[in-house]
């Protein structure tokens, strides 16, 4: 137990634990007493949500506190771990700061020295730029300090400070040499050789920044670069390349950090290390030692390595030309040998100098070219062990100076330095310029400063001028508006309509906007010339008075007119009376309602004048924004209107209000096409819209949620009709049930119309039909989507829940309505009425909803129905992919017309078991497929008709006699083949037409199945009927050859005629006046000459009529010459022979009806090219 308490105590001592407990305690206090903390009498922590947020915020603050502590501890631990590295870094930073401070101090001391010194005469404030500054840089031990110490220049300020010019110890920082005409800055070699000491780089960078800040316009006038000649003598060219790159880096660093383009003076020092230098120049006088030994380049030449090499070689030639004269003067053999080697040694250096210059000074892709001004050779011989002169030693002893630092006479001055500095470098001090980019930046900054200054001056001047002019302009505008108002108010009639008030009101409103607060700018407010407050208040006061005296009476009269003229329109009278009463009963004043109502009124009254309507609404809004006294109203009119409204059906008013609320809620309407997606193309009339109110969401969001509230609201607004709002719970719920009946009546109407209007789209061809059926039965399941949509919106929640909700809403009515006393009465009867209304919806769509399971899947009857139409799709696919789809379709159509059942019949049988509209859809699918099959069948029949009937007809019959008057006769064999029993015409009819036609009253009629037929035209059927009639005339019922037996008998012979004779083949039938006899003949004439003739002779024996012809159709051709008429019925014809007033008549009797020799039947026959046209 003791260990447990120790462990608990240790845990409590931990920061996270005790801080968590403290946080929870504070949160508990806030939750308990937070309701007493309030701002503007509003408690901050009172609700459950507020307390929850308080606890969450406290825990978040605790977490942030502990996270911060953890981060701090982690940083301390890391600091302890990296203590050595940290101390080393701090040491380095201290070293850098120390040496940077030393350099800055020396820089400031140098500038101060120049200012104090009287050496340079009277200096102005710009003393930094009056003397040129030059920096001497180079590697360590390259002779920088020695160069300056032995230059022969006077440095009086250095001597004044006690600085001895012959001190040639290595420089640690930078030393300034103050010559008579320039300042020379000796930079320590360690700043050049930064690769040997990384700490030198930041120190050097800090110094250059300080130098640029002190001498921003021209930090340096030039750079003197010293390179030891031994660097070029090195046998390793890579060492030369490395040194050249160091030079480039330092020069680029100077250019970048100082933002200046400075001339570079390249000095090769320690030339005495070149063999032959000392003997060659040992005889020079002091004046000659001070001369310039090197090359000065023009602009751009120093960037060309070849130019540098060429000039150096010219220098070597000059030296080489003097070698011979020096040899004559030199007596020492060793020195003469050295003299001969001197030009050669220099020539050896030429290539290396070119390589060094190219790498150090020329332009590359990443570096700019350095401004190399010249190449010069210098030398300061090393001090030797030569004894110091006695005079010099004495002076040194007197001054206490070590003999080590005392100058010797031989090496007191270097070679070729003084005039180089005084006559070449110092006079060209103006060559240094700002870097181009930096110079552009400076120019831009200067221009920006000038522009800003100019803008400020112009801006403030414009500000005051604008303020004055603006104020003056506004005052003039107010005067003008005041004048306009005075003229308008004089001409304004008291009976003027509202729209004629606009000019006056607009003028006053415009006056209030002249100095409107929202239009004031900062310049108007702070320029000091604004007079807007006083003038604005006066304008607003005038405007408000006009609203009360002009607009308010006009609105009152217009509302009164509305009420008076709508005494028979309850829907309009109620809102208009409500608006009218609000003008007097301010306790019921609803400004938003008044604005909306008057806006509707003016939109109707002044339609087409949108601008005027908007202006009137704006003025009316301003009127409602100010306080006005209750307006006296027409009490008689109010009483009359209230009496009429009390007779209204309250439930209809509530229902209308619910529909209006639904429109304002922007409920999403249901569009069938949106739910079908791509499958909407399967149906027609998918764009039918069901308002959102008549959906499950609409029912819950509007009717179920607001229905009873609307009843309550309407009751509470009984003040409009002068009734009490104190109704019983039974009365309220009875009213609600009436509204529910109206709602569900429309609910059923909208959904029934939407569902009933859906029709399966007719398919144009077999591909479309197959695709249509595949989409209907496919994975997208459009039928199921439609049924689910219907079920979802026609199946309602449990009735007990609905009753509970509505009862709960009744109980929430205010206490002052006294409804709580009777809230539980009569609920049972109202619930039954509600159930009945909802049940009407369920009953209406129950057959459709039963097609789906509880999981919204297809039931077995629906699955069977889908299987049936899927089988039809399979049959259609078989037809499509058969070798001859038209022939396959014809067989299906022929079998179905003959009563043989198939998939089409199965679909129609299945359709009878389905509810509407599925029953109709299934029948439409069947009819679509049936129509497509008939179309393909018709194509097949047309093809066979053309190939087997029309082709033979065109070749053997068409255009020939006896069908047409032609000299070409139809061959009897062709005639037989076409018209005989079992012939072409007969076979085609039996095989392809008999199943699709029937005969009624001697005419062919098409068979129709489910409103569809093969599509044969009436003209085709008529001609085919003619063809079969011809078959009966010439072949009887079974004949294979044309054979017509007929009898001919004289009927009448003119008294002036001798006789009439009929010749038929070999037969002769003559008639004289006497008994009439009939004679039998057979057509066609066979086994004898096919000759036919009619002869009529007068008493003298002359032939008055003599018509004859030969051939198989000779009898028909001879009859064509006479007048042939029907005599009795269809089987007897009368032939009239007449010429020159003499007549003879014959009767021809046939065994067939109609008489085959009546050629009208033959001439009327023709075969159409198409069976459907």
C-alpha cells in the first residue's frame, strides 16, 4: 500500500498530472458558475454547447502549455548534448565579430584622420570622395606591404602617427597609407587566401559591406593586384590555374560586394627572382628606377588574353634589344651569363601569363570580365646581411630603434613603383564606376524618391483643391435640386397616382444623397472643407416629411382600393386586407410583408416600368424605416371584408400558404429523366416534373414540419378577419386533417400523371429494339429505378409517428391560447383521418410497390416479366444474325398470323398480369418488336414479289396485248405460267400473302394483329384480286392451261342485209334471216389456223363489214373493232356490227363469270412495283 501511495505521489508531482487536475478544476468551476459571466446581459456559458466548448478550450490550452514545456525541455537537452559544438560556434562568431570590429574601427579612424589632417588643404563635407582610394590585394607574401613601403612615396600622416614606413612585417588586418594624392589600403593576405582560413571570408565580407556603406558612390578608385613572379615560374600549370581562379573569385567578390566596376592594376612583384633581372637593372639611376615598366591597356583590351600576351612579348623584345649594350658594359662573366638568360626567362613566362590572365580576368558564362587596366613589373629586393651604415646605426641608437628594421641604402627603394602610382594609377582615379546593375538600382531609387516627392506635393495640392471644388459643386447641386422641388410640388395634383409622385420624391432623395455618408471619402472627411452634416440633416428631414405627406396617403388609398375591389376574391382579399390593417394596427405591423405586397401591387399596376417600380419600392422602404402614426382607415369597408372572409374555407387557405412556403424553400423537384440518367431515352415524356412539395422530402420538410404551424399561424392571424385566436385542440386538428386531404389528393394526381405519361419509345429498327430491351433488362435496371422512385415517395413513415408528431406540435401551442387544456382530446379521430389520407396514396400505388421486395429488389413476378422480354431480345438477336434476317422475320410473322404462339404472345400474356403502367410498357415493347418484324417481313415479301412476280410480269406481260393495245401479243405459254392455277401469281399468293390477307365481299383485306399488319397497299390488293379474277376467267378452279368454252348466237340482223358470217379457225357460222341457233367454240384455237373474222353482206353480196385477225388473241382483237356491251349479267356480252347504216348483232355466252371476252378486266390489270405503294 505504501508503494502505491508513493507511486501516486510521484505521479501527482509530474507537471502534466497536476496541471491536468488544475485545468479540470477550472473547467468545472466555469461550468457551474459560468452562467453568471455575461456580456451585454447575455450569459456566455449557460447552454450545454457552451459548457462543452469551455471544457474543450481548457483542455486545448492545457495541451498547448504542456507541448511548449516539452519543446523547451527538448531544446535544453539538445543544447547540453551539443555543448562543445555550440561553444565552438560561439567562439568562431566571437572571433569574427572581434576582427570585423577592428576593421570597421580602422576604417572609421582612417576617414577621421583624413578629416583632421591639414595635409590635403580645406576639405568639404564630402571628404570621403575627394581623395582616391586604392586597395592593394594579393596572396600572402606577394609583396604588398613591401611594395608600398619601398614605393618611394611619402606617407606623412603615417609618420605623424609614429608609423614607420619600412616596417615590412606581415599585415594581420588592413593598413591605410595616406599619400599626398591618394589613400592606399593594404589588405592582409589572409583575406585573399580564404581557402586556407574559412573564418577570413565572413570578416572580409563584413569589411567590404562597411566600406561600401562609408563610400557608397565609389568605394574604391582602383585595385592593385600583386602576384609574386614565382607563381608564374611554377612548373605545375595546375597551381597557376588554381591561383588564377582565386584571383577571379576575389575580384568578383569585390565587384559584387562593393557594387562597383573598378580598374585592376596587375603588378608582378619580386621580379628580382627572375634570373638576370638584377644585373640587367643594377646600373639604373634613381630616376630610372622610378619609371613605369609595363603595359597600360585601352578599354576592353585587358579582357583579351592574346592581347596581354602580345604586349608582354613586345616588352620582352624591348628588353632583348638592350641586352647587347648591357653585355658590353658588364665585366663579370657570371653576370653576363645571367643577362643572356633574362629575356629567355621572360619569354618562358609569356605563355603562363596568358593562361593566368585568361582564367583570372576574361568573361565566362558565370562571371563578368574584370576591368584590367594594365600589367606592370615591379621589384623590391629582399633585405640582405649587408652592414648598416654607421650614420644610420647612430641615428637608430639615438632613437632606440633596432638595427633589424633600419633601412639600407642599397634596398631603400623598389624598382618601377613610384611613377606607376603617381603618373598612371592616381591620375586615373575616375575610371572606377558603379556596377551597371547597382547603378540602375540607384537611378531607379532616385527616380522613385523624386516621383514620390512630386506626387506628395501634387497630391496634397490636388486634395485641397478637389475638396474645395467638390464642396462648392455639391452646394450648387443642392440649390438646383431645391429649385426643381419647388416647381414640382406646385404642379403635383392631390389625385395623382403613385407613379407621378416619383419626380418629387426622387428629387428629395437625391438631395439626401449629395452629402451621403457612404459616398464620403477620406479626402472629404479630413480635408477640412466639408459642410455635409448640417446640409444632409436638413435634406433628410424634408424628404421624410414628404414621405409622410405624399406617399403614405397614396399607399393607404391604393390598399383601400384593393380591398374594396376584391370583395369576391378571398385569395386576394386576405393579404390585401392584412396589409391595409397594418397601417393602423402597428402591433401587427410586418414591414417585410408590406414591402413585398406593395412591390407586387406596383409590378402589376405599372408593368413594363421596372425602373419606376424599383424607385417606388425604395421610397416605401424608406417610409417604413421612419416612425409614423397609425393611419385612420375605412371601418365600414373593413367590417364588410371581414364578414366575407369569415365564410372562407380555412383549410384551403392553409394549403395555399403551404404551397407558397414550398416555393420559397426551393425544394428540389423530381424530374424522371434525372433518375433514369442515360436510360431516359428508353421512354417518352421523361421531362415531367413533380413539384418538390409532393415528395417524401417535401412532405417531411413542409407538410409534416410546417402544416400544423401554418394552421396555428392562420389562427393567430385571425385578427385580420376580426376573430379570436382561441380555438380548441379538436378544432385545430380537424382543420389540419382537412388540409391533409387536399394535400394527398394533389399528391396522388402529380405522381399518377407522371407515371401514366411514361411511354416506351418506339424502336426504328431491330438494332434499336435489341438495344432497348437490353437496357431495360441490363445492369442499369431502369424499371427498378423507376419503381424504387415511386415506392420511396409513395410509402410513408409509421402512422403512429406522424400522429405523435402532430400531437406534440399541438401541445407546443402558447399557453395563452388555452389549447393545452384540450390537447389530448379528439386525437384518435384525427389520426384515423390522417391514416386514411395517406392510405389513399399507398392504395393507389400499392400494385407497383408490391413489385419490389423490402430490400427494393425485384419480386418474382417482376423478374419473370423481365425474363420474358429478355427472351424476346434473344429471338430478335437470332433474327438479326441469321443469314437472311428478312426471311427469318417473315417466318415469325407468318406463323404468328396463323395463330402459332411465340415470345411476342408470351409478353402480352405476361403484360396482363402486371399493373399499369408496366402492362402498357410490356405491350408497347411487344408491339414495337412486332412492328419491326413486320417491316422486315414486308421487305422480304417485296423482294420475292419483285424477283418472282414483277420480273416475269415486266418481261412477258407488261405492255403487251391483251393488257395493253399493242402489236405484241402475250404468249399463251407465258400467260399460262403466270395466271394458271399453281402458277406464278397463285404460288406467290399462297406462300407469302395468304397468311396476311382475307377476303371480304369479293375483295382482299389485310389481317391486323394488335393494330399492325404487313402494310400492303389497297391498290396492290385490288390488282392482285384482278389477277385472281383473270385466273378464274381463263382457268377455272383447277386449270393449268387457258381454256374458255363459249357459245355464239346471232341476235339481230338488219332487213337489208343478206347474211352475217363468223369465221373461227376452220369453222364457219353463217346466219340468214331465220331461226336463231347457238354454236359452241373453244378459246384458244388449237391445232388449226388461228384466224377469226366477222363478215356482214348486203343483198348484193358486197361485204359491208369485214373484220378479221389472226393469232392467239385474234378473237379479242376482232371484238375490239366492235361495240361490246354486257347483255345479261356478267357471263353474256352483246357484239354490235354496224357500217353504212347496216347492223348485225351477236350474243356471246361464256361458261365463266365474268365473261372472259369482256377485255375491260384485262386492260384494268397491272402489277404495282411495290406491295406497299
